[in-house]
């Protein structure tokens, strides 16, 4: 009996506890969350085709629907991944890049582009609803000059890239 207690004590002593370094490594792992592209597209196009009051940015009349673009989705993934892995929240990347830089690097020759970011939203409905509540993000969604979008979620960091060739 005493021997068993000793063994248990030794096991408890040598059992590794998560260290701060282990937690940092877990944080840096890319955690891509599959989003419902069709849902994001439908939610955004519902606002665009109906018109929307974007608060201090004004009322936007109905705009043509946007289409999904895989290159813009990749740019969104790159930025969300950067924000997640380095734990910051900004339209400027950790390398100093802005949206136009990131999409150009991927071969998208844009004439106009924009970006919405968000953090902590659980699903597509919630993040789009919150973007619509934000006058600047709402005006991006409603801007009739944008023809294509791509979006991504890494961890709890969302990015929506809007652009036109």
C-alpha cells in the first residue's frame, strides 16, 4: 500500500503541467474555421439588393450583388491568420501590408478594394450583422463599386475582402 502511494506521488510530480510556452505554441497554431461561403454571400447580397442605412455614412440605395472570389478568400485567410498567430487586431498586417498589398501579392489586379475585420463573433450571421451596425464596415458592404468578395475566419478573427478587377 505504501509503495502504491509512493508511485502515485511520483507520477503526480513528473506529470507535465501546461507551461506558458506551451500555451503560446497552441495560440500560434493556425485554427482555420470553415465558414459557409454561400451564407456569407447571401447575407451580404440581401443587404446590397435591399439598400441599407449605414448610420453616419448615410443611406445606400440598392447595389448589384457581389460574387465569391477564391483569391479574395485567400487574402482574407492570410490576414486573419496573421492577426490570430501574432494576436493583434488591425487592417495593417504585421509586415506593414494593407489590403491592396495582400490581394496584389496573390495576383488580383484590383481597381478598388476594401476590407472588414471582426473578432469574437461566433458565426456568419453575427459577424455580418455587426459589420452592418458599424457605419464604415456597412458602407464597404454597400459600396456599389465592389463586385467580388472573399471571407475567412481563423480562430475568432474574421476578415472580409471586397474588390473589383
